[in-house]
């Protein structure tokens, strides 16, 4: 009996080897059966396109080589593109409230079928930037954000239901981000405004807002890039009869006429100051480099030309904010005058 024990062990060993051999070598049957797979990735070049915006859709697969596959693209059930290796489709985003049902199917040479679908919708956000920097009354222009200004961003989203009716912006949820970081304390339901103050280090900012319905079924995004610059000074003739002539800025020179004097108004654009008064601003006026300290609180001055003399004088104004140290500017112009009788000086004076 003992001599048959080795034979039994040998038979068991051979049987085990036969069953594990195919798994070790990785061989498969040549008669493979076609399978259905979902190993395909479908991405869009724009996550939240605007109506009519061009969108590029790309199909990729990490489980099969689809470069030699027959790829079929359908939009709302209609074939719009078909061919070998056609893994890219360009399409226009639908109108507000409309949806495009997009499906891509790849049939590989070995019989595998891979498919992926997505729904493409559209929306948009208008972004309005309001700056707290000073501008004169009735000024119609838009003032850029100056250093250390407080500024507000207002999002006006356009999202519509299936009937094309836009949602009230007050009923949407907003998520605000600054340079990719969520601003938690200013995000939430109905919070379509964001208020920020420029840092002491004036770096450019990228602001993103995502507006979505309460059930998160629809959403859209808006973007704004905020850059900072120094405030500025502009000069205007301050007419004794009509007041400041804001229709024309004094650029290089102002001519003093026969009346021998001209009023000048300095406007500190973009500075942090109240509507009336100077606030924390300090002004320094110069004529030909000579400082006039007694005019440190004057935004408006009167230039008086000497008699019987022709020439010009250089006027300069420095403005500094005594609280926000980055706010400062300097500007100037020339006051040109002609001769008249009874001369007493060869420069203008305040």
C-alpha cells in the first residue's frame, strides 16, 4: 500500500496544474463573444455654455482603443456624425430652457460596444462691478477699481425652465469664489451680490459665481477679473456763471482770458472720499514748484494772471489719502496768459 501513495500525490499535482495554467499565461479563447461596455468618457470643453456658444465634445476610453472604432454621435435621437475614429463633435449650445440629449456610441473592431450620454443645457450670468471710489455727480463713465476701494459685484443669471421662462434671480442659490476659494459668508440662497475691499497688496482677482436652482437641476456660471490701479486727478474749468464744465478736461494747458482769472476744479477720481468734503484726503498745490500750504483743503482754486506780461506757469497738485496709504496721485497743467497793463508779476497766483 505504501508504494501507491506517491502516485496519488502526483495525480493531484497534475490535475491542479491543468486548471491554473490558463490563468497564469493569460490566454483567452479565440472565439470571444461581443460584449456591451460603458467604459467611455464624454467631456465638454465648456461646463456651463451660453446659448449659441460653440461646445466641443470629446469621447475617450481607457478600457478600449476607440481610434479604430466606428463612432456614432446622435443629438436628440438624430445621427449627426458617424465614422471611424470620429471622437470629437462640435455643436452649439441650445437656447435657454432647451436641452440637447447627446449620445456617443463606439463599436470596436473586436465587437465591443461602448456608449455614453449627456444632456447639454445653457445659461449665462451678467456680472456688474460697482466701485465705491469717488466720481463727480452725474458722471456717466465707469470708474475702474482703485487701490483699497470697496467694490460690489452683482450677478444677474439667466436660467430658464422647459417653457423658456427665466427664474427670478432672487430665488436662486449662489456660490461665490475668489481665486478658486469659496466665500462661505457671502454665498447662499438669494445672495446675488458680493462685496469686497482691496487688499493692502493689490493682486488681481478672479471672481466666479455659480447660480443654481434650489434642486440643483439647473445651473450656470459667471466670471469677472478684477485688477487694481492708482486713483487719478482730473482738472476742469470752474466757471463763475455755469459752474464746473465737466464736458472738457484740462489736459496740458489752460488759457487765462481777458478777465485775467480762471477758476479750476480738481476732481480726485477713484479716491475713497465722501460725496461732499475731503474726508481723509490731503491736497498740496504748487506753482512752479512753490508749495501753497494754505490751500490744503481746497479742491477749487482761482488762477490770476499778472498784467502786461506774457508767459505760463506750471500748476501741480498732489493728493494723498492719510488712511489708505496706497491711494495717492499727482497731476498738473500749464496756465498760459497774455500781456495786459499794470504788470505786477510774471507768474499766475492763487
